[in-house]
């Protein structure tokens, strides 16, 4: 099911982006430099958006149990939950 939704999303994304690309290239209002910039941004914005929001998509268990704390102490890590920037 997960792969079906991913495949469907990719197909919809490609159809929409190719359609937008054709509109940008046919535009008589935009100069050549603006066409190139718009084309690049049209293809990159979804990936940039995902990168900025990936911390919200990835769920981590915030509650740390005693077993997890003990394991972290044993591995010389911080025994408490720490917030890492960038979802790393």
C-alpha cells in the first residue's frame, strides 16, 4: 500500500511538473533568464519543502523508558532524550 501511494504521488508530481514546465517554456512574458529560474524552482521546491519539513514527518518516541536510559548509560551516551537539529 505504501509503495502504491508513493508511486501514485510520483506520477501526479511528474504530470503536474511537466505541464507547468510546458507553460513556463511557452510563456511570452518571461525572458529567457526568468524561464530558466522558474524551471529550476518548479522542479526543486517540493524537495526543498520536504527537506525543511522532514523533522515533522519522522516521528521519534519522546518518552524514554528506564531500559533505554540504562542502555544509553552503558553506551556512554546521554541517558535522556536530546533534540537534534535537522532530524539527524
